[in-house]
C-alpha cells in the first residue's frame, strides 16, 4: 500500500491558518495558505499529508457541527478542493481526520434533541437521559467523551448514525478525492463500526488508508485485516525521546524488539504503525529533548525504525512549544515555512526512507546496543540496511560483524568500508545499505 512507502506531514489547519478559536461564523479563505507550503513539503520529501479537522465545528475542530461543510474560518468546499487538487498534482496523498466518536453541541441532530426532546427523530443518535441535566443546564443528561461535554458521544450502534457518517465520507471522496482517514480516538470506536468502515471505504477507493489514534494496549485490537491498516505508535513515541534524555537506548530497543523483533511472539511483525516525535497534542520535540544535538538523531531513529514517519508542521525547523503552555502554543500559526539544517536533514532521511525496500518493509533485528549507541538491521529479500546511532559526545568504535566489506550510506551517498566494525563520530547517524 502507498501509505507504507510514504512520509507524512501533519497540519492542524485551524492553528496553521491562524483562525479564531471560537467559530465566529465569518467566512475567510485561509485554507488556501496550504498551497503556498507545497514547495516546502516537497523539499522535505513529503508525499502524504494528514489534516487535523477541517469541517465546521464549534471551536477546536473535534466538536463537529457539519460533516459536509469546510469550516467557514478556513474557507469553502471549493477552496479545499483547490488545495487537495494542488496536493495531488504534486504527488501528495490526502488523509483527513475522521471524528466519528462524538460531535459538537452545535451538531444539527443534537440541537434538534435539545429543542424537541423525546419527540426528536434524533434522540437515539446519542446516549440521552431526559430525566437528568447537563453541565450546560440543558434539562437533559447526555454522555460526553471522557467527561468533556462539548463533545457529545455518538451512538455508533444506531444504523442511522453510521449511515449519516458513511454518506459524509462518500462525499469527501467524491468532492475532494481524499486517500484515507485518521480516526480520532479510534480506541473508543466499536469493533463493528471499524469493520463496516473498512469494507465501506475499501469499496469507495482502491488502497483507501485507515489509521487510528490509539494510546496503549495491544494495537492488534484495532489494526488487523478486518479493521484498520495502521495505528499511532504512542508506545515508541515516549521511548524515542526518553531514550535520548536518559541516555538509555535500551528503552526504545526494548519496545522495538517487543513490537517487531525476530521472535515468534512479537506483536506487530510485518505491520506498519504511524510513528512520530511530536504532534498537535504533545510538547514539541525541540522542547522535550534536553540536548539539542539529539534533534537530528531522534528523527533518524524515527525514520529508520519500522513504521510510517509523520512530521508535525513547524517541528522540522526546530520550533519549540510545551504542552503546559496550552493547545494554541502547540498549534501555532507561522507566516511562512523555514528551511534550515534540520529541515534539510529530514529531507535526506525522507528520500532514503521512501526509496528503500528494507526501510519500508524490512524485518527488525538488534545488532549492537549500549546505553548511548544502537545499531539495528532492517532486512528484506531484496535489501539489507543497518541503522546506526551514536548519541554520545565522544567517538565510539562499534565492534560487530557487518556481514560484508562495504556499504553506501543512504543519507549521504558516501561509501563506507567495514573492518571488524565501524567508528561512530559524536552525535552521528547512518543508514548503511549493505553490499550483497
């Protein structure tokens, strides 16, 4: 599938475009700004984009009012079609945020329930108790997502709700030619819904990609041949930055062996999880790493390990922001993109990843591991690549059997000769394509 050979770029459109937090009802054609960033995305080696919510909502996008209409703060449906067409013309696939667990209080069906109560034809679209009351003093109680009552839980066991959502998805494919969906809080969605979604979207478009937001637990609950193609790899997200901050490469290596190692009991061998060093919900990676020299290395590790790497807009040039500063800080508006040494490095990593059969599909095996260094193998029948990381400020001589005499570094193109191992300079990373 195309997604397994892609490098994703995530944009949170309301923040990216500088839209007001509250929906003011004023039409502004802000989403067209994305077109100006396409050359930058291409310089980064991006060939797929994941948009956080774009449809009409009360505030932050995840409290949807209308699943068929682009948020007026961003523009019109015609504007977004223009953006999607431009992305596709430049070889960039489009994945939208599917917010199907809950809707906003401004959602037409919920507004009808508030107005008409027991006589509303939509009363079974939600989990309602007309004998209770809400935090908003509606004179009725309803289930909100994890206690957030601006997010009204949808009843996915109701066929009418599923039919409505699927009709909206069909419209997105027909109008915008989207290539996939990222499912918000996929761990809350019912298995039956996910199975129906997989069948339905597979019938709309060949190789339609489904990736779900999951946190912890066995990802196979949601990622399997009947449900999702991929999920977010939050287990390795924590392991990536913690391994550098604690100078303990055993942590990320343990997770990778548990998930993808050569043993029969490994959980996700042959599967493709969405990997990231930050996103719209967490502290920017440049703010969470304690040593800025580790910034290029964490991206190298992310691109070299099994999975589908996703870069969050702004982080490619080292933007800083902390979770405790609030969501607006994490979802900033930048006047224009920046391209610096880190951006160029990510572009090289992206090129190496996309053009390597081993990095896209290869098995995982640990070759050498210390607290500050790791070398692991990615291997298919066609290709063998060694990923090497030295997180230390000192040169390290890695003693290991490379299994060949020379290799080409997929990042720089330089030829490397092996003896009984290799010298790793301070703060270095390599993708060695081994000679057969």
